[in-house]
């Protein structure tokens, strides 16, 4: 028996955000999510056989049983009992400004789709375009030391400046610092909730959540209004690692949630990074152990970037070069023999000073670039290095890199 679709009937042609389903399609996805007893893996199994939620709910009981459901669960789906809850979820999502991102959507994170048990549906508030960017998970303890807070903030800021989107869980401590660092860099950040996207936890992060929903993105696989139960957080961690190119652990005990996330990342074939810590601090046991087990030791942003796949590094380089281009006089000198690249005067001054065959010290660069403070010079060198136009050598010296 085909279930009723009350909201779709009232508004069947409602327009959807690009990459998201319309109202009728969303209702079927929500019904799939809200069916009691149908977990993530079983839902994925059904989609693998019947392809769409519409086909699943239009299937007969025998067809559903043949697809792997128990008789009782197949009967529950045939009855359409989940559509009342789905309609309620749809209304709550509208009120919260949330949209649905199914696993079949072009907006769904490509890397997340490849894991063993991808969520069939993500609830999202904010910039959906961030789901298609290169993400790095940054995780750690809820009780960081001042060193852990400083390291998480600094690295997140620098890595966001390098073009990576910082993903974390918006928990107290390291997660919060990571999100704040990315926002300070003027970049977007993705917060993965262990509750509904309308349930802010912890409460003191309400302002941070509002800023992320505006400048970044909040996502969750849990339905609207779903509370932040403790058992939800290990489940959501697989999303942080699954949609990321790697996971960076800043601080955490040996058996902490961040250690679980690192283990998930390794199982998913992602890179694992760790910030070394004081051997006398309990909060350093987790990352120090990960380093002993083969995780990449991270002291600065470039320790992460150099470990990425070549195609990902090229993508970051292209992004940075585009950011360096600004409006200006077309008579600006050419770089690498190509068309004029319109860059800041500080960056151009540095490039005019540096040579590819001889290193130039930082102090000399600062003194030689006129009308620029030392902080402006350092910032310009940072961006030029990200763009692959300048290389830093030991002893705080730099050379220019020829670009084909």
C-alpha cells in the first residue's frame, strides 16, 4: 500500500536549494530516516537494491523482505507509519532554516559517501558549498591545557588560510578553539553535531553556533530536536573523519573521543596527524601515542599540507593563487612568464626582491619592502609560500620559485 504524503500534496512543486531535494522528495527521505528500527546500514542496503526512497516505500512487503528486511520491519515500512514523523521533521527543519542533503545529492561530501556506513541523510544549516571543499578534522579533549588551546587555534587559523576547511564537533575545548581559529582566518568551518542541528550543545557555544551557521555550516545525521545523548558523539565522529582528508589530534587522553576519531580515520584510509605534547601531561598521552604508532607529527600547517595527495596539494595551490589576485593595473609585471598576475604591492615587492638561486633572510626582506610593516611582510610571505611562489629555507630565509 502506498503511504500518504500530506505535505507534498499541499506543496508538490516547492523549489529546493541547489543540491537538495524538493518537498516531496525530502518527505520520502525523512520517512526513511524516521522508520523505527531501520539503521544506517540497513537503509544503505535498501538504497543499494531499490535506489530511491520512493521505490522503497512503494515496494511490497515481499520485495522489502527480499531486500533484507525482517517481516516486522517490512510491514512497518509498507504501512507508511513513519510519514507522520517525517512531516513533523519537515516542519521543524523549515522553522530552523535547515535543509536535507541525501546521500545521492551532488552536494553530499564525496569522501563521506565512500565510507562503510555513510549517513543516508544529512541535516544542514549554512553554506552547503563547504561540503565540496577539502576538509581537515581537528579534534581533541574537552579539557585542554593553555598549550592545547593555543595550538588548536593557531593551526586551525593557518590551515584555514591554506585553503582547508576545518571540521570539528563544536564540543568544549579543542573543538571550540579549532572552529574559532578557522573563523578568525575569515574562512568557513563545518560543525558536526551529535544532536539535531537545532539543538545547541554545549549551551555556552550558542553564539559560536550562530556564527558558524552564518559563515560556515552545521550538519548532523540526527533528526531535528534530537537531544545530545552521550552515545551520539562516537557515532558522529565517523562523519568528521569520513568527510575529511585527514584528522589532526591536538590533545587527549589515551582512550579519549579524539583517539576514537583517529582510529576511525585510519580505518577509513584517512591521514592521521598529531600535535606532540608535554610527556608529563595526561592530555598529551593520546597524540604522543599516535605519533609513536605512525601518525604525522605536526608543528606547523605545512606539516599537514605536505602529507596530502598531490592532487589535493595542487587544488590548494590553485585556490591560494586565485586569492592572491586582486583588481589593479594591468601593467603589473608578469609572474612565471604568464599573463599579468594582479597581486598586492607587498607580495610583488617580495617577489621582485627574491631570487631562485640565492636565499634572502627575513630581516633583509622586512627592511627592503617599503611602506609595509613586519607583520604585513610575514603575512605576504605566508600566502606566497602557500601559493607555491616562494619557498622557506632553514634559518628564516626564502627563495623565489619559478612557475611554469
